[in-house]
C-alpha cells in the first residue's frame, strides 16, 4: 500500500480443484501485501478462503489443488516456484512462523513441551547446540509471559490453560527468528479477557522483534485492536484493501459495510447478512456478493467488477466505483 517493498505480496492468486461436480475455483484473484514491520488483517466470513490463502503461502495445499495464475512473493522470492523440500528447509518455520487457530489441537499431548519446542529448533535452526536452543526457548517463554518458564519445559500440554497454550505456540513461532509470522485466528478459542491479553502481546512482539504479521480473522473488532492494514476477502476474492482506520471509518465495498453492521460494538443495531457465501462450484457470473448485496444493480450480475484504486492506499473491487454511471441504474 506504500512505495516500500513488502515482505509478502500475494498477486492475482487463482487456485482451482477438479471435483466430481465440476471445477471449483477456490481462490479467484486474491491480492494483498504485508508491509515490513506492519500487521495486515485478512478478514472475511467462514468459507471465504482465508485458510486456503494461508495454506498457499506455506505450501501445504491439499493434493489436487491447481495453481491457475498469480504469485506469492516473500522477500522478493516467488514461493510458488520453490520445491517442497526447499520450502521446508529454508522458509517454513524458520523465515515464516505460524501460530495456529486452536491451541488445544496444535500440541502433541504425549510429549513434554520442552521436547516439542527443542525439536522445532533442531529442525529449523540446526546450527545451534541443545544448550543454546534451550536457553533461547526459556527466554521466549519468559517473553510471552508464561509463568515459571524453565519448569514449563517439563510439563505436558494438558497441564496448561488455553491462553498458556497459545503463548507456547507464539513462542514456537518466534523460535527461529522469522521475518514474518502468520496467525490464523489465534484468539478464537479463548475467552474475551485472555483474547485481549494475547492481542496486546502480539502487538508488542511485532514492535520489539521488528516482525511483520499476517493476521487472519473473521472479527473486525480484533482487526481494529491489532492491525495496521486490512484486506477484506469474499468468496475467494479480495474486495477491499486499505489502512485499517480508513476502512473502518469509511468502508467502500458493500460487503465491508455489511461486516461492520454485524459487529455489535460498531453498529447501532445488529444486522445480519442474508444468504450465504456461494460455493466455488456455483459462483455467480458477475460479482460474487451481488446475490446478498443491498446495493446491487443489474450490471452486478452481468460482469465481474474491476479493481479500482481510489487512491494510493485504498483499493476496492466494486462496480459502484469502476462504473459510477451505473449507480442509479
């Protein structure tokens, strides 16, 4: 969104998979960038493709998914052109850290925490000794405010609360000093108080370690608390991207406005979005949001909208902006 080179840039990403019912276009033009030292929030309902985007970046897509077009550039290198072994050795877990959604499922229940975290260090930072790795882990556990960090290494996952497990996973993501951390709805399974603590912690860690972060969520309230920038996606498409304050203060796309109307702290009255996200097998021929959009015009069902740059830091994918003469149609 600025003139600086982003640490991560996803451009024109299209993915599809052949099924018994036909071709499913699971992503259809995803476009966003994570600027160095900033937090980008990727927002959308369940079924909009957020997890698929993460899996594409990390190179862990299901078998059968086909790349139709686009690129994923990390530090200038297109990750889609790297082989699995190279991604695993040089990128995943080392230069890109990952914080998963559910802290209850992400840790192996039969191994002690120390064993699991040391294995991460051995795999992704093989040059260090066990003593050095252990010291690094203990320092990180203290930094993420886990009580009695040294003793924690000898405990099993079930001996920690949900919030403590999420702190463990954040420490694991930071263990090999990544440049970028991807967080996949890491506060969804937590109570409100713990969620707030984790958000503050993430914000502090980004500033302290000079990280960049891609934060995936369905909650615009969380984005308002944490993220510098925002990309709204719907049905596998990027529909609006700008600075967070600008999007929340003056949303342009009807879907963004609808999401805001669903948030109790940001709407005068709670208004849901009628209908459901369309199946990638049966996407509408024009704008994918048109069947649910209160501002839809006849042209919205006839052709897909074109991406419009309202200015250098605000892009929107809506016919109301690429063809203003149709607003009254």
